[in-house]
C-alpha cells in the first residue's frame, strides 16, 4: 500500500476487475471474491487430505487442486489413448482472479468420478492466449468423439470423450467448448484487457513440476511469510557528461535506515556517434565504483549486476549478506531508437529472485520532445513486449511480484490551448498544479501506457530542464518548458513508498537526479514451517501414488540363507501376489554398470519377470552359489564392505508402480579357495574355525608378518601329489575344473579347510584341480604386481631379480611349485608344453576385464614358465632359501633373495602343520 493513498496515482487500466470477469454469459459459475474465498475456506474446513470427501461434488474436489484466488469454472470428462491403455482425464476451465486470465488444465484421474483430491494430478496446462486452439480431427479416427488442444510451440494433444457424463457437475462437450470460446473472447476483445496486461505467470506454478511441487505450491500459505526489505531506486539523466566527482551521496545515501537493494539507472551515459554506431554495451566501471562508494554507510554493499545499452545503464547493488538468498539474476535490453535498432532510446532490465519473491527493475529512456506523446507510449509498449528474460520460464515484466520502472520517461507538462497556468513553474509549491497537466498522468488515466503502475505524490520541482551548474530552468534560445521527465513508478503487491524526491544540489546535468525508497514485503520461506509441510506433502503424495499405482504383495523382503559354503547351492523361495483389480507386470530391475544385471554373479533369480493376473500368486526362487565363477567377487565384496554385509539387494520393479527392495543376507563360511597366499599364511588355525568377520580382518591385514612361510594348503596338495608317483600322469593338462563342479569336490574342500590328518579323500587328478584352483581363484595372480614386468624379461636371472621382490609367501609358493613341476616333468609324469601353458595362464593371468584373446601374450606366458620348469633350469631355484621340508622328506630350501627382514617371525611349514 502507499503511505499516502489519496495522493498516490494508479493507472485506470489495471488488471481486469471481478465484475468484468463475471460478464462471460455462458459460464454458469460466477466469479466473485466472496464466493471464491468462501468456497475455498469451506473446502479447507472439510479437507481430510488423505481421506475421501463424500459430501463434496466433483467440481469442489477439483477446486482443491488450486489456490484461493484461482476459480474452477467448469469441468469436462475425457480420456486419452496411450499405447493400448485408456487413461481417464478431467479437463478444468480455471480463471485466475489476480491475473485475469484463463487456462484449461488436464488432470490425470485415478478414477471417474474422483472420490477425493488424491485421485487427481495435473499433467498438462493450456493457456487461453491468442495461440490457443481447440478443434476436432474426425478423419481416420477410431471415434468421432474426440478433439485436440494446442498452444503455440507445442504439439496438439488429442482427447476422447464419452457421450455419457458420470461426474457430478460436469459439462457436456458443447457447453464446455462454448465456455472456453467465451472465456477466450472475453480476454482478447475486452476494451480494458489489452495484450500488454494479460499475465499468465500464475500458470508457471503448474508447468513442468512434479506432484510434490504442485502440492507444496498449493499449500504455500502455510509456510510462506512476508519479510520487509528496503529497496532504493534512483534515476538520473547525466546529459552525456563524463564521470566526475559529484557528491553522489547526496542522492544515494538518503533515509534513516540503509537500504537492502539499490537499483540505479542512468540515461545519456555517453551517447556519442561512436557509441551509437558501435552499440556501446559495456558497463562503465568508473561510474559503478563511484556509485558503490556513495551508498548508505549503514551497510556493506556489493554489485550484483549491471546492464548497459549505449546511454542507458542499470546497476543493482545488494547488501553482501543477501547474496546467498539471490536465486536468479537475468538481464535484458530492448532498443527503441531509429528503426528500433539503435540504443539511444529503449530500456534495460534486471530480473532477480530474492528468497521466494520475483523482482523486476526497468530503466528506460523514451522518445523526447513535447509532441511525441504517442511515440513515448509506443516505446513503452515495445519495451514491455520485448523485455523477455532468458530464464527457464521466459519471464516477462509482468511475470514478477514486484516491478520498479525508473528512467527519463520524457513526458512533459502541456498547458491546454489558450490557457495559461495560474502558477510559476519555478515556485516550490507549483507541483500540485503542474501534475494536473502532466502527460504521463493523462496517458496513464486513458490506459495508453503503464497499465497497473502506481506513482507516489510528487512534492518536488520539475526535474528538467536546467542550465548546467545552476538551479535555473532553461534560459537558452529554446527555453524548453520545465517537466517531470525523470520518474519512478512501481507495480505489484505489498509495496509501500516511503520517500520520493529529487536532489537539487547536484548540478552537473540539465536533469536533476530522482530517488524513491520503498518498503516491500517479499515472500520468504519459513524453513521450519516448510519442513513440516514438506514432510506432510511427501507422505500424502507417497500415499496417493501407492493408492493409484499397481501393487503386489511380497511374502518377505529379507531372504536369509543362513550359513553359505563354497561350492554348495542354497535355495530360497518366496511368493508374490496381486490383489489389485488389474493385471500387474513385475520384473527385477537391471542395475547400473559395472554390474549390468539384476543380481550379483553368485545369485540366480527365476523368473526374472512375469505377469500376475488379478487375485493370483506366483513363486520366485533365488539360488546362491559361491563357486569358481563367483567366489573372487564375493570375497572382494566381503573385504570392501564397510558396514553390514549383505549378499545383494534385489530391486523388484512393478510396472507403473513402486519398486520393492529385497535384501539377500546370510553368513559365508570361510574356505581356502579364493584367498590370497598372504591371507592363508596369516591363519593360526584351520579356516573352518573362522567366522566371516574374522576372515574380513585377515583379508584386510597388510602387515608383513606371516605365521608360516608357505600356505599349508599348498604344502598338503603338493606333498600328496609328489608321493603319488606315476599316478599323476596326465594331470595339469587343462583348466576346465571338471571335478570341482560336482558336489563330491566339497569333501576335498573340507579336508583342506580342516587341516585334516586323514588320507586325501580323492584322486591325484582331483588334487591337481584343487591346486590350480588355489592359484587361479584369488583376485590377483600369484606373481602380482610384477606380471607385466616379468613378461618382458628374456632370461631366468632377470626374472629372479623381480621374483625376489615378491612377498615371501608368493615367492616361496612360486619356487616350490616350479621345483615340484620340474621334478614331475623330468620323471615324464607331465607334458612340459601343457604344464607351461596351463600354469603360465594362471600365474601370469591378466587381471583386467579384457575378453579379447591375446595370442602374443599367451606365448610370452608359456615361454616364461618354460624357462622355470624345464630341466635346463639347473640349480637356479635352490640358491639361498628358507628352511622348508622338501618334497622327498629331506630338508630343502626356497629362494630368500630380496627377503623382507622378518625371517625371525616365520616358522617351518612342516612344524606349523
């Protein structure tokens, strides 16, 4: 409101009144503020947000989707055909009392008629602007009962309808169509509703936002508060004068309290021919620095933005403390000079969002000279049409809550023909008489410009035209009549003007600077209230979605397999049921890379997808198998999981419905297969006595301390194979692991995990497979991290230098393995080439996921192993070793070159076992 309401002037052609909206003859629902607010209040009183409202009609239920100042005038039942589905829609014709404009809303309906507001969600908005079209397309249609809705820039949307109406209060098609035509006609042909004042900004609350945001917008009155901000606007035509040391604080530091925002506009800030020709658009840093130093000393300020178009410049300063609350800032220029291209006339604008309020500042320089009133009006209209800010909603000037228009508007004081004013224009109190002949006031009263804008009472002398350096009006030959050229107007809600004045003591231009101070109540989100409402809305929307979406009932969401052992299959079944009145399709969702599957490798789910008819139940089976294919990944997940370990989380997706998360859990019983040789060398008791948690600690132990020099499991297998003589013939010829895929292999697993003293429970071929598995299943190959370096060596001596750098368990296993294999080859138990190929591919395997076969690399691996296991090796491997019981029962050695200095902590493998 204005602090001086009787003196303040407001344009007569403001937003259409309620009475004008009521003049639509075909719309039966009258638009009255009393009825609108009363019905909204009644709806709120009976609003059980998550329950049914049997006492409300359909149109009353639809009304609850909108805000207090938005009235649902009519509704119409329709449906859309999407794929093979018929989806119900309610179309609503809605008017904004504040905006004075109409729109058709398409609401998705869970059922018709709806039982409560939870059954409805807004999915499309059609503004009834000039581009709006409503027509039918009956050619080739499956039904003649159809029509299209279309607005500019969007494809037509087709709707179908039934000849029978089921919703209480719904209109038939002919009536609904007539109401839309009438509403559009009332806006486009009304004498007061010109194009420049039609505002559709209220529709932005419903466009491209989800259900949560729509509901939050509808309930914003529950968490929005209005906080006071001081806005200081200033305008000055500097008459093409260069920067000077004028005392600008006289102009900018007025008021007892420091402003929160400054909007300072200049005109004729360098309008030389060069500036006009090259369209000088660079803000002037000298002027900006001078302005910043001249602001009120009661606060710290910073420049938010500046925009310039030749002689016009608009600079926005804000308190530094406000910067975090500026959510958006955009600038725009509109030229209105010669051919509407030169920037000597026109406007510059800034659009900002402070908290939840949208503020627009416009600085303009309109056409000059006494007789160019119509040109000034056209400049105003051109700026309004052209000032479209480049943001997500393409906001216009009128799409803001608070608008401040400053500048050299150039409207003059025009004496009526044959009548001389009864006062001296230079007298201090002449303004009361002069404003009666002010062209701007007259044109605003006619509705020709500045629709809906207000201006405070003028209590200062005309601001133009003065002799430079004096307070005297123009004494040149032209003797231009004094005028209030420099003005500050505002438009919007919750704006109160506190001051409006000019500064006579600044004399460097033929214009006097003008300023105005406003108190503006800006929408601000109360975070505590917002959090409460937001939580309520989330629950409401979640419940609404659950009620309207297909549902299935899952027997259990935690699948507990209990104790899981290597190479043993575990199975768990559960049921899914459909209690919905429609068929439901479900499928397990594929997860993101690198998994790219519905579950981990150790799991199998059957079926992966299925269809449940109404009142039906189906069984889903989950299998868990930690075997040679998956144990490496499972152990890695156990080792790297920071919190509670689960085998997996399955995502059961219901088509057009919610996702259901199923946790697959259990306890893995440790086994030697898949563990690194370092981990095996740290065990102090058989692995069968460890828990999953203790195994994780062992796997993550990176200390150089080991309890044995070589894993006992390796020693057991090598020792057994060594004693079998020629029974081992043909072993190590392939990596197929035929025996390991059978349940009988688990007896060997237990024999190794228990450190059993019983006879080996299998054949030499079984032992050979088990030995290869111990080497092949760990995450990293035995000769890591020097695999690639070893492949580049050409001699055994070169390779031994790198092998000496391995950890002692890796080094000892490699040396003893080679000694064992070489002995078997010498006795012709094994084929040299086959053994070189098999063990080369295992010990030097590529740890990357590259699946392309590399023949050259395979050859290098084979040749490397060939050098170490052939009889030409000589005594290279037996030089300087740690004491370990040899294969034939005598004391032999493993190479100790490059040891880690911890030999004193290691024990003889034979003694440890």
